C-alpha cells in the first residue's frame, strides 16, 4: 500500500490540494483489492465515498444514454471518482477493474463530517469534480471528430492519460485496452479499429 499511497499523494487533483486536506484524505483511505473484471462502483448508487486507483487500471462505463454502451474512459493510478453521492446525486456510471486493482475509498460519512468542520475544503472537492468534467467533455469532443483515424488517435491519447486532463499523472509505460473496448470508446466497428490500428503502428 505504500506505493499506492505515494501515487495518490503525488498525482492527480489531490496533489494540488493543501497538505492538510491531502494528509487527511490519505489517512482516511480504506484500501481494497479487486480482481480483473470485478465491479467496483455501480451506476445509480447514491451511497459510498470517493474512490481512487492506487495500482492497476479501471474502466468507466456510462449508465446514462444508450443502454449497453461499453467503456468510455480508463482510470489509471491517481484517478479519483465518486463525487455524485457526496453532492446529493447518484453515480452516473459504473467502474470495473480492467486489471487486478488496488483501490482506496474515503467513506462519504467521514467526508461529510470533514467538510462540515472545514467548509473551505469544498474548494478542493471542486477541483476533483472539475477534472472529471474536463475528462468527460474531452471524451465527448473526441467522439465528434469526423475523421475515424484522428478520432482513434485522439482517444488513445486520452485514455492513455495524455489528453484532456487538468492535473498531471505519472503515466505507466503501457495500459490495457482491447480492440473491442477501443471500438466502444470511439463508436466504430472492431474491423475498422483493427485497420486503423495497423495503419497507426
């Protein structure tokens, strides 16, 4: 867990927050291992806290819009999600472990108590929400690229952590993404994806 803690402390939106808030968040993380294919959080839930990826990789699947839509984004180490229930809403997507994953979770009740006593920390929470908005808006913008080859290239850069981010991540050398998942993320067929990937290589 020390490696996961170092990743969380030095990457993403939390690294941009005050030392006091960052240390409180890290101290209140409960860590859990998930095997590849396991569900971590579920669209429609209104409970639970903020989640983060300490090690491994997760896939984000929207629960709004077209039913059965596949992966739209990848969560790399340092990625957080789950702000909806904290704001009184529900989760708008599900998160599944793409690889074996070490995830942290800060309980919603603990966060609410912290924010009640330190209302200035809502500014830190807003940074995390803003980062998720930029990634979501970026995914939408990438889907609107009319040229299929450019759309695939943009999507690969985005899910690899090199596009549409507010806060830096220490990026892994590789990430896991099947051709089926990439086809889903780009609204293209698997056959088209295969041709474009061979061209890009």
